[in-house]
């Protein structure tokens, strides 16, 4: 059985918009997590895994808005400096 057709992955870039996450110099966690999430989303799509992404731009979302955009298991991206 090919489980990639039975389940999906929701990719959530941590933080975003008004919430920068961790900051180190000019680096903001929200920027790194967005880039990582965009890469993960694209790669999973290429592999044929049903995938959705919570946000693909720098925007502020409430927890409820994030939950409304998800229908599968979550993988959240965060970085700690």
C-alpha cells in the first residue's frame, strides 16, 4: 500500500507577519522558516505526497486561522539561535 496517497502533510512555517520569532543580528526566524517550509512543500509535491502549506508569504495568522488551513498531520518549522 502506498501511504503517500492515503495521508497528507501540512507544512507550517513558524511565526510570520508581526511575530518574527528568534532574532540574531539581521536574521529573523520567520524568514528562515518560511524558506524551509516553501522548500519542503515543493519537494513533497515533487515526490507525490499530498501536501498543503499554511502560509507561503510573510503574514500574521491566528492559531484558529492556521487550524482552518490544515487537514492533515502538522510539521512546524522553527529555528533557535
